[in-house]
C-alpha cells in the first residue's frame, strides 16, 4: 500500500456503521483513472462490443466488431464519439467471453472484465468499470502481493484486500463511482495482473472479511515492519483504534528486500525539496520505533512529521519512518528498517508466518487485535 495513501488514512481509521454487513456486495463501479485523458481508445477482444448513447427513443446503439479500435474524446462538459455529442457513453460486451480493452496511445491495450461507462470528469474522459466485487479482488491481490508468496500468506492478503474494499464502500462516497483504481482505494489493474493461483485462493475464501464488533475493519497492510508494528495514532495521530495496536513482531521478514536499508540524501537535494536551506535534522519524537516528529533547521526552522519527510524526499527513498539519521557533512545518512507505514499486517511477515505453518486466519489475528473472520451471505 503506497505512502500516498497516508493523508487519506488519517481521516478514516475510525470504525463506521456497515449497513449491509450480511451480504456480499456484487456490483462495483471502479473509476479507471490510469486511462483517463482527453481521449480514450477502446476495443473488444474475444468478441464484439456494443456502444450505447442516449436514453429512451433517442438512444443509439453501435456494434463494435472484435479487434476494431474506437475512440472517445472529451468535448467541453460532455463526450464525443464519431461526431456525436453525449453526456455519457456505455460499452457492453456482446458475448460472455468478450473483454473490453482500454488504451491511452492506441498501441498498448489493457483488458478489463465487465462493462464500461465513459463520463466527462474534471475535463477528461473517465472510464468506469462495472465489475463484480470478487472479480475486482482477483486483480487487487496480485497488484499488492506476489503469486510466489506461500498460500496462507496470499489468503491473508485476500481477506485484508476484501475487507479494505468493504471498509472503503462504507466510508468513501464518490458521486459517479464507488472506488478509484489507484492507492486512494486499492491498486486495480484489470485482467492483466490476474493470476490463476490467486484467483483460486480468492474463490476459496469468497465472502470472508475481517470484523471487529461486527463491523469490517480498516484492514491496513504494507510490505515490511522491520520487527515492530505500529499503533495507528503513533503514525497519523487521532484516536487509538483497538485492532490496530503495535507490538514486537516475531514473524520472519527475512525474504523482504527492505528489512534493513541505508540511504544517503544530499543537503542540497533536501534543501531544494524543502524550499529552504537545510543544515540539520533534529528528531523530536519517536513512537512505535518510528520518527513521529522532526525539525528541519537551516535558513528556517520547520517542524514536520516523519511521514511528511518521506513525502518530501520520496517514498521510494525513505522506505519507512523507522530510521536513524546521521549528519555526514554534505549529506544526511539514513539507516532504516521496514517498508511502508507499519500499521496492521506486514506482507512479508505473513510470508514468514505462513512458512512457519500458520494458517491464514491465525496470520490475520496475529496482526489485527481482537478480530474475527465473518463469511458474508449471497443475496
């Protein structure tokens, strides 16, 4: 789960009412932000598509033959297809096995399950994928974890991803769609990321979510905790969430490439990114073994959080806030552990626990305190 999600997570760590908790959410509308633009190209694979414009007696339907690329462009507050202006455009599969393919450049196309709707959104064409929730999870899980992970670790990730979906549905209310395809919800890359092994494990756990006091939890996860998980309030502030409690983690994260790391950042680079000359860094507060607050000192003095420093420097450089910093003259040397925010489930910790013979339900309960696993019903 990317560091870009941090600002959003600060707002949503509290439990909320879950009005339809007994049933599987079948239909989702996922905004495919990675293909939004002034123009979006699409075509059908393994079958024909049908494009629909308008309503009632004014509705027009066009057959789009298989492997025949078409284009939709933005036009003011609407869209345009073959010279026809519309407020929205719908594309349906003509055959069960047909697949909608999206492209930005007309050269590389990505496949998606389900149907598509195209709407004007913030001056761009935005595709919206109508898809079943379990098929959505097919793509999310391999976008977040490798298929080479042990089976029980993948199952734990499936439950975390599915639960995080349901938590988002109860919290985020977009006007035109349910979720985004990026880290503002969860990474969703369509069929191109699906894996047969992971699809099977999703099917084996269909409808299973993680709950606390009967409600779906904010099932946060990340790559590597470096030996200790974190309390949610120690990372983002706010009130303590009972199931997001930090502790020493005895799980083996030996397979993680970010168990330990060292990064040097020049004072010149940090100064450019901070917007003023930075000569020193003073750590003010450490919580859950992570830098909570620090001060940048130079031509100005600025107090920021450890998360803000990660954002300034780059999440791919400072892999976590579990670090020590040393002044090396012209550079700052960071010696750190782990990757990600450290709240909730460690993916590489789950890897180690699974290799040690732990089942996915025990892995889940290892990382989320006082939770239960609940199986939702079909309608």
